[in-house]
């Protein structure tokens, strides 16, 4: 007895089609429900190393059918601008190198090349896709690694070790592998911070293995610095000695010049005084009247004797 397989194949095909249509209906119903209720909001603070390539995503899931995406960027020293895409059409009024890109799986992301401090700010993203929408707020901060140095010197009966991390953003953290009297000072300017840590040890303590550890968000691992003993710096004393000698020589020269100039000035003042005094007038001596009368009388008597 032989059975025909055609009716069986037809029944299996009908069952497969029915199952597919039923699953699609369930999927569409779930999609409609998700479209009305699924909405996600994310707020994060992100730190990136200066000069690195940065990619910011607007959703944690891959969306092959993105309907709308918009990045609203608020920077510190620039006006607010937008970069977005609607139905595959891109729009960019930032014009500063940032661009909207997609991965091979359809994930959209904002690309920031060679990030710097001018890119710091608030990145607000809205995305709409089949099934829901996401709202991301990302506060972007750029980290700048500090320059580090360490040294130690003798002071009284102590050894002072210094570990310094200069112009880092944010401030670095410093720790020592020895126990002692530790003091730290942090200063900042224009968003950059300098941290200086001092460790005081007794002079007889072993400092051969002394080191400080500097950690910073820019580094994956902390930096270990070994302070070197500073040689005595006599340059300041030498400078003070040279300045003192110059002052003494200058004072001696001025005193010598004063001793030479003063007699000359006195002589000139004397000559000037004499030249300015008025010349003495010659006064004619006036003969007394009695002597004049007596002399006239004598002349008169002599003339009378001649005629007699």
C-alpha cells in the first residue's frame, strides 16, 4: 500500500506559514507597546585624555533603523551648536571637526578627533528609533597629565623628601612608601593643579629605598618616583658675597671721588666769591680848611715881602 506525501507537505507548509504570521503579529504588538512606553534617560560624567580620539554613543544598544538623532553641544567658550541626522540626512552647524558616524552594525556615535580643553562641556543627545527613544546627557572633561619630580635634602638633623606633580588636571594624588611626618600643599590656576608633598625623616633613617607614588586619571598605572639627594647649593651665598664686594668697592670709589672733588669745589667757590666782590673806589683825601687858609696866608705874606 502506497501513501502520497503531497498532502503531508502541504499541511506542513500551511502550519509553518501560520506559525510565522502568528509570531510576526506578536512581534508587532510588542513593538507597538514598546513604542509607547520605552524611553530611557542617561546622565554620565566622562573623562578623556587630552589628544585622544573620542567616540560618544547616544544609545547602549544597536539600532539598525534609527529614525532621528540629534546632538546638542554646549561648550564653555563657544555658542551652542547641533549635529544630527533625520532619515539619513545629516546636518552640522558646529563646523569644528566633530562628525556623526555609524558602525558596521548601525550604531550611531559622535566622533571627536584629538580632543582638547576647547571640547569640554555638555553633550545632550536625543535619539528616536523603532520601539522607543533615548536621551543622553554627557558631561565631557579633558584630563591633562602632570609633570612629576622628586628630590630630598638635609635640614638641621632631618632629611626632607619632596614629591611634586605640576599642572595636572585634575589634581594628582601622592603617597609615600615610608612612614613619617607628611604635609601636602595643593594650588590651582586656570583649572590646572600642582600638588607638593613633603616627608620629614630623621637623618639616621635609611632612605635608600625611599620613593613616592603619583596617581592620575590620565594614567592606567601610578608612577613611582625615587627622590635624589640634592647637593648643597652655594650659588646663593656666592651671589650674596659678590654683591657685598661690589657694594663695598662702589662705596670706596664714591668716598675717594668725594675726597678729590671737595677741595676743588671749595677752591672754585673761593675764586667765584672774589670775582663777584665790587672793586674798591679811590677816595681823594680832602685837606682841612684851616691848613688851606694857613697855606694861602703864607703865600700871600711871601708875595708882600717881595714888593717891599
